């Protein structure tokens, strides 16, 4: 399955990876091989097979709805690069504004 | 009423996020209390420290099962979780744990009642569990953002409707119905102002008769019933006017601005968001045993529709009164307490929806904070029923109770408000009024029947409103015949 430069750029953007133009041909070749493999997998007859969302044949244990975690803010913020008034500080990110 | 152009039809679907009222978070044992100091309720799981694993809160499953039943939906077992990947600092994991292929609740419906008394069935596509994000604060940090992760990991259930809604009024009726259900089930406080219930509206328009859907926009940030109605109406009218002036609608996310009553586009992204959903490897599929579901459903309370029918049958109230009372569980309970005391359901319903609601609205109070208790209101109605006071005087007593908190009988006693039912006393008042108004008497006797009301009014005035109106009528009729 052929991949366009545009599609490769989009994948790189979504993965937040910077790739330079020189590596395009090699990357495209590798990704196309992976896609081909999936196409082959898609040919397998799976109508009779129950979908599986986890490789272990177990079901999820649960816990009762109880507060078990104490406030450990001071300890947890010791490793934070920047903290003010109990808040973690990060570079300004605003979504939803022009 | 909606005023948009008659040749257009709106197609609306709602996504409602409901914060579940658990003690602890969806996947951690940190508290979910509202209003704690920043990051004091964010543990190592909520912070996504390396090596931690999520453990599912069982209560959340019970809540979802009850909601599924109330929405006439299927409960999926096994149900599984998925990762929804996105980068944003209020989600430290870099993904949100949500549900994709196997949501816990699927294929339901809700019958909503419209103002004209008709009902309409709205399909519920699914309801899935997911965790909430933290909060970003952008002011006061000199070019930086402050992150509070107390809310991160709080359990949400997102209820997605089919695009079966065709007007802002229907959208509000559906939203109110969902609100009523989650309050009845006690799975959420449903407080829209505090964000316990949030609504996104997918809106598109098309020419009536067209089978094709128009391009839709998603309006976010709508946090009251009134704003949902206004935001949708604005969006419908905007889309129609865009198309009519030859433009096309862009599929985008818009924010509702309640102050300007407009919606505006959020920053359009270079590429559409791709959340790259995949099954959550840290959580196994969840199997809901039959026994678990059965025991959970046994705890279901009487739901709004059932309560409404019971009110119609048991108290002989109208459908309309019953559904108004049953819409709010606390209001319905209040009504039953009042009726228990007053023994008159119809009068109790009238007083609650009339005088009491007016006072509550004026002081912006919820029924639970009413200054007059259900018992007090019941006693007041009892005093009308046993003719101690007239309905008119009762309104004065009600006002006094509301402002002073005093008991009914104490106010009646203190103010001397007992109804005059002594026949001879009323008779002498009637005589006096007739004697004092010879002109009106002459006119009445010469055929001006309307003047009867004048005489009743004068007698009531004479008695300072305390005469029993039925008795006054009767005695006047007798006397004026003579």
C-alpha cells in the first residue's frame, strides 16, 4: 500500500515527531511494509472468533468506593520542576481561544 | 417558541457528561470532594507516576447499570476500556481512559414530554465511562499555566443521544429528563453551574424533506438549561443564514459565550484530532455477573415516569401537575409530605406549584431550603379545609409564615384571622351592607344582576376577609330576594 508524503507528514504530526525530508523514502518504505502486513492480517477469516480486548483471559477486579489515598501533595511536588500555591506550573497552553 | 425559517429543519444530538457522585475516583482511592486545596486530592495514580496501575471503582459500575436500566438500554458485559490519546497538561498520562468499542450502556431511548403535552422518543446511542481531566488556570502565573489535578480521574459517564432532536425546546426537555433521572438515581448531583453535568450540542440544519444531513458543528461549554436552549437556537439561525447567503458550514467545535449570546469557533486545527483509540492494556475487560446486575437493579428507586403515573392514580392529580411534581424528586417528596398532613392532594399540589414555588423563585431557593416545612404547609391547607380560614386569608398567613417561621395556628390566633362562620354575625353584616347602599340595591332589584358581586365584595370587606364566602353568597341571595 503506497503512502503519500502528505500522509507521512500527518502521521509524524500526530505522533509529535519531527522528521526531516531525507528520511522520507526510508520511513515510507518501512511503514508501507507494516501496512502490507496488516492488509494480510485483514484477510484472515475471523467471523467465528470472539473479539478480544486483552490477551489475558481474566476479568477486571474492582475495589470498593473508599477514599484510601491521603494528601501527599508536598511529597509529590518535590520532584516537580515548578510549583506555585500548590499548582504545578507548565508553559502556558490555551486551547479554545483564538 | 423557535422562530427559525419554516422551510428548514434542525437536527440535534446531545452529548451529556455527568459527574458520578462517588467518594473516590474512577481508578484511584483519592477523594472526589469539591473545593479542596489544589492538588491535595491527586494521588500518584492521578498524577500518572511511572509504575502505577488503575483499579476500577465498583460503585461506578452499579451507577452505570442503574442508568442503563433507566434509559431502557442494553448493559454490555464484558465491557472494556480504551485509551483516548491527546496531549494537554491537565491530563498527565497523555491519554484519557474512556470506552470505545464496548461501552457499558448501549442502544437505549428516552421518552420526553413536550410543552404541548405530546411525547417524543429520543434514541440514546450509548453511555460510556471515562475519567475527567484536571483544571488549567491561565491567570496570574506570568506567562505560565497553573495545573490543579484534583478533578483528574473523577468518574464521568457520557450519555450520547441519537440525532433525534429537532428543536431547542426538545433539547431542553431531553436534558431536563436526563437531569431528573440522574437525580432520582442519586448517581450525580447534576449541578450544571459547578460542572457536575455538562452538555455539548451537535447541531446541523437541512431543508425540510431532505434525507441528507447537513454539516454539523459541536457547541461546547453550555452550563445551564437556558443556555442550552439559547446556544442551539443561535447556532441554528447562524447556520441557516450562512447557507442562505451562499456560504458553507465548516465542521468545527464552537464555544458558547453566554454573555454575548453567540457561539464562536475554537482555534481550527491543522489536522483533525486523531485520538488513536486502542484497548487500554492496563485494564482487563469487565465482566458484569448476572447476580451483580440483578442485585443492583433491586436498588432502583421509583423513577419519574412511574411516580407520575402513581400521582395520577393515587392522588387523582392531572397528568400535567403530576409530571411537574415528579420531575424533581425532592419536590415530589415534599408534595407527599404536605398531602400526608393536609389530606388534600389537589390543594397541596396547587399551593406547592403556586405560592410556594413563587416564594422559592423569589428567594432563589431549592425546595430543600424552603422556609416553610412540608408539615407547616400541610397544616395551613388543613385550616382551609376545615374552614378555620378562607383561601384568601391563607395567603396572608402563608406570607407571615414565610417571613417569621411561626406556626400556622399561632399566626391565626395572634392575628385573629379565624373565619367568621357564625351565621347571625354574617347576617347582620349583610343587613348593614344592604342598608348602607340603597342606590345599588335599587339598581340590582331593577335587573342589574352584576351588582351581586358588589354586595359580596362589600360584605367581605366589612368582615376584613374573614367571612366564609360560600355563606356570604347564600345569605345575600336570600336577603336580596326579599
